[in-house]
C-alpha cells in the first residue's frame, strides 16, 4: 500500500507499531461466553470503577432523581440532587426490611419515603422518620440511613461508583486521557433523543461493534458507508487511535460530499456542503441539509473546540470515538454528540442505552434536519445491533475458540487486554487478601 496515500499506509504501520504490548495475535472467545469470566468482571471491574449514568441537566432541581440499575455491580442506585445542590448516589434499599425505597424510574421528591412501613429519608439518605419508633428497641437513626455509593461529575456527566470509597477519584480516572476534551460544548446540546434495548450478547461484543470501522463498508453499505472517507482501495481507515491505561479513542475522517459525513452541515453556510445530495445520499438528505443550514440557535466554531477534538487536525475530520472504560462511548462531533452505554446484565445480555444530543434549532427547517439525522442514526444502529446476537450465537456454538483481528481493530484488542489485565490484578490482590 502507498504509504502516502490518503490516511492509509503511513498510519497503518504506525498503528501496528504503536501498541506493541497488545500484540497481534488472535483473541480468545471464552471471555465473551463464560459466566465465570463475567463474575470476575463484576468483582474486579464493575464493583470498583466509575460508571456513567446520565447528565447533570436531567436532575436540575433539588429533589430531582432517577434510578439506575447496574446489574454487573449488583446495585440499583437512586441518583438524587440534594437541597444543597449536590448530586448523590444512594442504594435503593430501605434500612428496615430492605424494600425498594422508590419504585419510579425518575421524579422529584422532598423526601425519600419507603412505601412498605413509611420510613423516610432526607435527600442525603439520612433516616428522618420512623412510624412507631418507640416500638424499636435501641434504634439509632444515625446508623440506619440509606447506604451511599459515590457520585461525581465530569463536564456535566454524572458518574457513580458503587464503592463508597473508590480507589481512584473520578478526575484521576478520566483526566489522564480526557483532560483535553474539557471545554467541549456538551452543555450546549440540549435536545436529547434516547433509545434503549436489551441485546442478547456480551457487553464487550456489543461495544466492540462500535469501536472499529472495518465493518462500515459492509454492515452500513446501504446507509452511511458513503459518509466516511475511504482510500483508493476502499479501506476506511481512521485518522488515528489512542489507547490509554484503560480508556481509548479513535478519530475519523468523513466524506464532505455527504450530509452525514460533513461536520459543517447545519452549523455554517459553506460552499462545501452545496453539492450534498448530488451523490448517493439522495433527495431527502439534500433537502434536510438545505433546511437545516444555519438553523441552530447557537454557533459552533470549530476553532473553539478543545485540543482533544480532532487531535490530528485533519481537514476532513468528522468525529472522534471516545470510549470511557468500561462501557461508556461518546462520539464527539462539531455540533452534536452521541453517548451510549453498553451496560452488562449477564454474560450474554447487555442493555444498549443510546442518547444523542443536538443543539436546539430555531425553526422548522432545523427540526427537519435533526429528524433526518435521527432517522439515519436509528437505521444505522439497527444495522449494528442486527449483527450482535448472531455473533454471540457464533461464539456460543463453539466451532471457533478465537477471533482474528485487523490492525485497525486495535480498540477491540485493547478492550480485551484491559479487562484481562484488571482481572489478573484483581485476582492477585485477592490472593494476598487486599480486596
Ligand atoms: S421496608 Fe421500608 S419501611 Fe419497612
Ligand atoms: Fe456500525
């Protein structure tokens, strides 16, 4: 391959050489199908790490809460904003006879009241009301609050950790890889669309389908394959990839002649978008782009984006994939972003929880553009999800014990390595009685 062509050979050799610790061998299937392996992931990963659960703006006022189930952490948490404005996470379990304290998935309350016998807690989880209190011998309210977990914020995202005393702060967990994303206008994207579905596959397998582009030409051949830049041989190689201690990032170039692959669409009036719709993207896409051009209420100047966005400064850059270990995927674009969780339920079941955040539009044309983008994304997601249960079945029926990876499926390899390493380290700690 020509080393100077497009984003091809030069990057390819760099990518292959850059992460020698990951090797280039095959990947064992066992971690994707083994209930025992999943138990190790629960113990050494999901009960110890920070996990994304939503945006701060979902609970803007004191008393606003939502409940998040984290099966891989054996937890269901109430995430609630207190009267002091602080967001906390509390296990949704009453101290009396362990009923769920709130049954609703979200709402707003002055207190957290258990519906079984009426115990009540303030928004910090302190026990403040006990019917018939005199009939409990030696009840110490101070000792009978709701059990806290940890909660913290990064750029408006709420993260929780079921460990009330995490080994690492959220900042120490994220900033080594993601400090240069700080300042991205997450808070400007206030129109949120959300889809949730349970997929019968392992969480790593689901995430893996979103952290490589090798599949795009085939799985998305009839939808958005046009939107990514490809070299003269048709390969859709990313601009660059970064693999950190646990997190990883991938930067992608688009095809500016398509609506979906043009980062300037609907934010700037630009001649480069004028030809959109003359390619295979079709009339509706073209109409959507025309309707949406310049229709955002806010301006997004690419020059204002933080240095971690399009870190290679490629002129055709269209989005970056940021995987926050273990299961949070954020695709950052100049004017909107996608935020997905691949939340494990069992070794072969995963909740796919997808949110997309757009800026508010100031007219109907802008909304039409957004609806178009939303429908394209829905179809693309269905194409992605369509492969997952087949792959899980392929893994479980057992003719193969290993997978073979392309050099640019490096993020798939990295995820498997990180999980394996954390389990190994966790088991070593457990052997000397440290966890
Ligand atoms: S279980 Fe909650 S008040 Fe009894
Ligand atoms: Fe895909």
